[in-house]
C-alpha cells in the first residue's frame, strides 16, 4: 500500500460490481495475477464479514500464474438508499517460500510489525442495476427502504477476515415435526424394551413358580434388579 512496496499481485477488477437484486444471492469474481518469479500468499478481508463469503479467502498463487476468487453476497432484504454501498475489501499479499501450501497460510504472515513486506490493495463494492427484461416490470426497489444517513468513513476502516461459508450453511435446527417424530421413535423404542422386560419377568416368575410353588427370596431379588433396570431405561 505504501510507496516502498511493490505490487505483488495484479487484481482485476478493482471494483466488485454486483448486479443488485433484493432477496437474491449474487456472486462476482476477481482474478489475482502473479507476474513475479516468487510464490505469493494472499488473504482477503472485508469491512462486512457477515455479509459476504469468499472462496478461497486465502491461498497461494504460484509464479507466473493466476488464481480466481469468488465473492458471494448474501441475499439482502432491501435495497440501500440510492444504491450506494460503503463496503470495502482488502487483498493482502506477501512473498513466501516455495513449498508453502494454503494450509500454511496464517494471519501472522500479513503482520507488518513482524518485518514482512505486505502489499495491500483496497477494492470498492459497487451495486449496479440488473439487466432489464424486454417488457417493463416494476422492481419495487424504488422507495422500498427508508433512506439512511450516510456515515463518513472517517479514519481507518475495520477490515476483518472473510468467511468461506455463509452462516445459513450451518446445520439447521430440527423443525417441530421432525423433533416430535424423533421423540416418538425414542418413546416407542422405550415401550418395546419395557414390554420385553415384562415378558422376561413373567417367564422367570412362571419358571420359579413351577419349581418351588411360591415366591422365594431369589425371585424378589430378580424383580428388584429388573425394576432398577427398567427405571434407568425409562429415564433415557
């Protein structure tokens, strides 16, 4: 970023242009070009990490080669005022030794305080109108949202690590019907085990009755043990 650092990676484009549509996930790509004879590690950061996912968000670009990065914006419920976007991206790059892999890329590599020569390139996010269909269709985004006061960017922007998966990619919670179905299966299983124990207890009682004609102490002990086991199963 400073005048004393050379450009390690060529980045195209320097503006991430999203054909904005509400309630629709949108992606755009950028190309990282390594025109040097060195291996270069890169890391992508943004001021709005929860809004975007980047694949890959870090990696290695070998000498004289390119790497494509896909930036995906999550579906937005409403359009911003005047279709203006304040989001920014930061692509950091640093020279690494041959043999370094993507798994070896860490945040410490891009720490200027450690003496590393880090190149930084800032990218703007621009919303553009999506292609219009041949017949006029009202998009409903003209005044769909209340205008927000534009905040001055001020001093340093807060760039944060990007994510490779969206929060909505996390395993969803069980629905009510699915939860009821699972609980019903567990209850039926417990009932079957309970019935099986009762049948075994009845069989033991009959066998002992045939042999001794009564209820000896051993049978009482067996009944007590089965009762404890049954209580344990029902608690589960």
